[in-house]
């Protein structure tokens, strides 16, 4: 009996360690994916092609985004407001803190959407299996 109890206790300890390492690897993979999405969303706003109307603003000109394109950069505030946050044990959120971000992302009754977060998150999500697998494998070494 003593051997069985010792083996069961050792088995639980090993299983607990294994689960913890898998969770840590998964969370690190999710963070890496969120960082990819954050960088991509910022790039879409700051550098993505813009084909909207061109108008004069002060001494210079500004080219707006067309419907369906990521918003055109103006001050950099929107791109700088894009953040990632671990919100639950294995959940990482990507969001923009600029108060007008939601209107750009989804549009309004008077303006078509200029999505930048969802496309970036979707692109990162396509890489999720390989990225998380790599981080979990690393955590198990």
C-alpha cells in the first residue's frame, strides 16, 4: 500500500507540473500572437495604403482612408492606443483605447467601417496552432 500511495502522489505531482508547464507555454504563445496582432494593427494604421480623398489641412494635405481600409494616421494617437492585456488565465485581449476606435472599427450610420483590429487579429489567429505548439514544446523541455 505504501508504494501505491507514493506512486499516486508522485503521479499527481508530475501531472500538476506538466499541466502548469503546458498552461505557461500556451499563455506565452497567446501573448506572442497578441503582440503580432498589435504590431500588425499599428502598422495598418500608420503605414497601410490609403486611397480615400485628399484634402488640405492647414499648410499640408491629408489622405483619408477609403471604406474598408484601416484608418489613415493623423496624430498617431489611435495606433499608440492599441494594447494587449491578459484578462483571464488563458485569454489575451487586443483593444484600442482611443475613444473613437470603435466607430472606426465598426463604422457608424454616417461612415463605413475602417477595420484595423479584427483583420490583424484574424491574421494572427491563422498562425495560432503553430505558434502555441512551439511555445508549449519549449515549456516542456
